[in-house]
C-alpha cells in the first residue's frame, strides 16, 4: 500500500521536473512524469525484494529521489535529441 504513496510523490515531482526543464514544448507533457513513476515503481519493488523495510528512509530516498534524478536526465536527453533532430532536418531541407 505504501508503494502508492511513493508513486504519487514521484509522479507529482515528475510534473514539477517537466515544468522546470527548458524546451518543454518539444516533449510530451506526460513523458517525464511517466518515466518518474515507472522508475519509482521499479526501485521501490527491487528494494522491497532486497529486504529494505517500509520504514527505512533509504527506500523512500532511493525510490522517489532516484526517480526525480533519472526523469530529469531522461527529459533533458529527450529534449536535446529532439533539438538535434530538428536541426538536422532543417539542414537537410535547406531551411
């Protein structure tokens, strides 16, 4: 049941990361929060299987904090890839 709290927190923070990163018009509005939520779910589950208790701060820091860091990196990578792709297409079209 506590995993829902981690997923909701990760999704909400992912929404915040989406609006903090530049060029947000170049990626979907749900991409960064979805990545954050998925990463939080995987990390939380793996740490639970490893025996980390729900009352451990490391579980929450790793699942929610790690998800925010990874989704920020993924959002930045998606945006920079899109900018590079758009620039290459403009050169190819002679624009």
